[in-house]
């Protein structure tokens, strides 16, 4: 089974105390804003194509990051152990 790089990044950032999804969304925002600003400055057709491709890439990155944020981490439950027996009681 392959390991998801977005999941590894998300877990590492959350353990370090950084909001991982916020960092990824800022990266995606920069991927969209920079080509749009360049398009506004130059008004060239190739920049329009580049802006549209970067928009599609940013949406794909953000979707993968959201999927990693809501993914099942596969870790065992780290909660405190329960008191008492694990066997069900027989009612007479």
C-alpha cells in the first residue's frame, strides 16, 4: 500500500503545531494569484493558458490536502484504557 505524501505532511505539521490545511491553502492561493496578476499586466494568451492550468493544479492540490485532512490515519485508539472486564456480563 502506497503512503500518501499529503497525509505525511499533514500529520507532521499538526504534530509540530502548524495548521497544515491553512498552509496548503495559502500555497494554492499563491498558485492562482500570481498568474492572474501576470495576466493583468501582460494580457497575453499564453499567460491565460498558464493561469487556467495553475487554477486546475491548485484545485487538485487542495482537494488532495482536504482528503488527507479527513483521512483515516490508521492509528490505534490512544485513549485511556477502560476499567473493568472486557467480557460481557451474563445476566441470570
